[in-house]
């Protein structure tokens, strides 16, 4: 395929570099694109240089063929270009001494969380520079803004900040991290214990209403007990008009469409699936072949039953 919104500069089996004019000097658009691409399990690394509109994607070709990757990039870039830009907000000039502060952040689960926090901070007119380190779970902000204001901005997204200036504060952060790990282990054990009866009951292929009520009760306890942090953070982001992987993770667990479970893949646009679906529907030979294979399979099963 020939992409419309970028041109390929360099390609390897597991690496692709493109130049997209729509990304040049558009830092926020680059943030959004990186957040979306990182959600795809087959994409291993994403690097964008906004100054020249360069995008590098490292991916798994077995799970994501190059043709599908190119279609995905083209569709996502097209959607970003077509999306209207937010109207500039008139803000009063911010005066005051420049100061730099560093805080520890609790609650980040992926690199997309760090990108979201960084993008939100850079939108603030009081911030001159902001950088979030996902590996170290820290944020560094320079501007006419104090720590309390930074903590408020980050807290509105559902994350918790901690000071880390003194040795005692750093030790406290380490202790809290140990407590968080222990709490995660307890949640996992609780969910595993509640899952075993549901799994055994489902394998029995029963039709008893009492067992179905039991399954519903245990599944609800797992969903809203051990996994309630997903919904809590997704709700906080939704109230802020923001989006991270928590929102699509939470949505399929609450809603069903047409009797089937809904699964969202933000980095895989519906454009690709629609085209694939149209291709299948528009090819009558494919339908005839599938119907013939199905009939032959049913015939073989019937003959086997007759022999036995």
C-alpha cells in the first residue's frame, strides 16, 4: 500500500522509520500518537522527534505484519489530522520566580501513563519544562509553579505524588512501594481463590440457576473487589476528559454488545477491520468456498457417526 500521510525512510524486518509532515512541530499530536501506538501489544518501542516529524516503530512482525502496521499508522495519522484542534485558552500572564521541583509518582502502570502526565503538565501555562521518567517513577517540572500545584495537576489524573528531597522521604517511598507490592499479592491471591469455583462451575457446562447466581456473585466480587482500581482510575480520567489504557481496559468488563463481549484496541483502528470485513463480504468466491468446506466437514462427521 501507498501511505497518504507519511513516507517511509528506512525499514528493517522489525523496525520502521517514517517521516510525517503532520507531526512536525506538533508536540502534543506526537504525544497522542505515541500513547495510542504503545497500547498495541505487538509494538515494542516508539520514538518520535517532533522537530523533524520523524517516527520510529519497533514491532513484532509475526503478530503485526508490516502491511497492517502501515495501514494502522496511516489511519491513526489521518484521524489525528482530521480532528479539530483545541481552541487556544486565553490565560493571564504568569509572573514569578522560576523554580524546579522533583516528585515521585505512584500509580503509573505503563509508559502511556507517563506520556499522559507529561502532556497534561506541558499544557499548563505556568510550566516551562516537564519530564516524567516512567522507569524511576519521578517527574521533574521547571516553571512558575510550586509543588502543591504540580501535585494537584497530577492528582487530578488519578496518580499520587510524594516528595523525595530528604533521605527519610526516599525511604518512605521505598516502604510504600513494598506495601503496594504486598497489597497486589493479596489481591491476586484473593482473585485466584474466587476464580477457582467459577472456573470449575463453567467447565461443568451446567444449567442450574443457583450455580449461575453463585458465578455472578463471585465474578462481581473479583471485578469490583480485587480489580476495583481499574475502574476507579478510569472514572477519574473520564471526568477529566482524558484517556489512558485504563478506560478501554474497564469498558469491556461492564458492557456487552449484541450478546458478545466488547474488546477495544485503541491502537488498531476500526478502519482496518472495516476494510477486511468489506473484503470478505464483497468476495462471493470466499463465501462459496467456506460454505463448501463447512458442508464437507459436516458430511465427514455424519459418516463417522454412521460407521460407529
